[in-house]
């Protein structure tokens, strides 16, 4: 088996819930050795978040695979001392406590880099390590609102709508993995490279994607209002219902794409119509344009429509629910959903590895760990503690 791209990289994940742990699991998928530090007896709070089956948290296997679990109470001096011993042996620490918390326990970045000058420390928080909101409690949903994204979601005559899942957390997790490998590359590839701290705010990960908002307000003074779909970018675009009652999404982001749609509709006259000949003109007449497309799609069955638009190269997709996804041949061909063994449920399906590397594809080497499953391996084999010392830590509830 070929080596994984991050083999040999050691990660200490002292984060909880979704954003930072998701970044750590992405690193683990591609070979990093990830030690997840959890509170004794309680564990990561994600272990207690639904959905559940027979008291088993069903999100845990997908979000904590390829990690080893070490229980350790960082609030206690002995726990922090063990943490620091681990820091001396790893490349990356990932944490998402409220800013100032690790410093209060004696484990802030300035302290840790004395132990390991080559350490890369990824710090995730709601609003960042600096600024007037730095100590404000930060979760994904409030951070999404703070980013400006929630203001755009929904219908103009109704309240703003939050995303129906932890979108901002997962986006931030991608930034965590990106930051980690970038910092490691700088440390190892440059003559004077060294470790460093990376500061990631939840809200910034989404705000970075909203450059169109910045440009519009800066240059046009426009405050974009809520829209249930793409608005102000391209026309036609939106969700449409087929003759047999299925929803599809169609978008024409370029004039050449619209040209292909017009030909598929047998409406090439639209290409010379002054109201619809360019995207700028179509946006000015968007309601009329979208209604034409809606009426045309309403006259066709879904499979007939998809076949025709695919033939003409028009970007269109059925709107799939999770049952559709499980049964879809493309998802199956791409191995987007894979089955792994579970110690109590027998087996469970989880998302596959993304992205797909040609020569060094990621793997699920072991499932998400039980709480403290690797205590002995880490404390004895890695740090050299005796069985008596480990038992004493357990008696004191430090592990």
C-alpha cells in the first residue's frame, strides 16, 4: 500500500464539537496520527449530540474516525503536565476553547512554543483571538449570522433563516486542515521555517466567501436583501418543478450557457431579443425570464428534462433527498458513502474520503474511538508512564 501524504505528522486535537475536530479528521483521513484529548467520563460533547440509535451517537463515527482517544483533564496541573509532554512530541495542536482559556490553565501558545519551538498551533474560536468580541461565546449558528450569510437566507417577506446544518463549522474545519498543512509546509520547506500560531474565527470562514457583498456595498452602496436562491448573479436561475412533480435546480451563469438553454428550449429567438440577449439584460427582466423557463420545465417529465439539458450541456440537477443519494449510481461509483464496522451497531455508513488523490488516496484506518480507548497506548508506549502511574492518574480522575 502506498504511503499516505501526511504519514508521520502528529496531531494533538484538544477541540470539541464540529469545526476544529472536522479539520483534525480531514488530516487523519490522509495519514496524520491524531490523538484526541477528551474530558474523563464525559468525553467530547459531540458524543452527546443526536441522532442516536440504542444510545449510540450516530454522528461520532463520521466525525472522529482515524483518531485515538486519550482522556485528560487539562484543568488540573497533572493533566496539563501530561499535555505538555505530548506537545513536545507532536507537530500540530488544534484547539477551540474560548480565547484565554488555555492560558488560564497554563497551556497557552507562548508557553507551549517554549516546549516545542516547531509547534504549529491552530486556534479556532467564534470571533478570533483578537478584537472586542474575542471572549464572546462562539458557535456556528451565531457566527453564521455575524458573517452576513444568514441575512441573505430566506424570502424577503419572512424572517432570515439559518442553514439547517452546521455549515459554518464544516467550512471552518476545511480552513483548519488547510492552515495546518500550509504551516507545516512553511516550517519544513523553508530554510528558516519555524512553527507558528494560526488564528481562525468561525465567522471569517464564511465571510471570506461573500466577496460579492463587499464589492456591491463598497462600489454600489447596495445592501443585498434576502433571496430564496441565486439573485443578482445570473438569469435564468432557480428551482423549478417538472411535469411529474419533481424539483430541479437550473442555472445559466454565462451567456454561452444561456445560448445552449435557448437551443434546448427551441427558443433561439431569445438570443436576439434585446430583453434577454445578455445576462445583464436578463437580470433586468429576471421574473419574466424565469417564468418562461418555469413554464417550459413544467411541460416536461424529470428524466426527459435532465436527458435533454445534459445533451445540450446546461447545468441542471435533480434536488436529491438522502434516500435518493443512498440509491444514486453516481454516489455509489464515487464511493461517497462507505460502510465501516461498529463495535456495537455491527456496521454503519459514513461519508467517504474527499478529495480523491490519484497516488496517495486517504483511508479509514480505524473507526471513531471509544472514550479513553488509547489511554494506555499513549501514556505507556508514547510517554513511558508505568502502569502504577497510569492507575494513579485514573484514581485521581485526571484520565
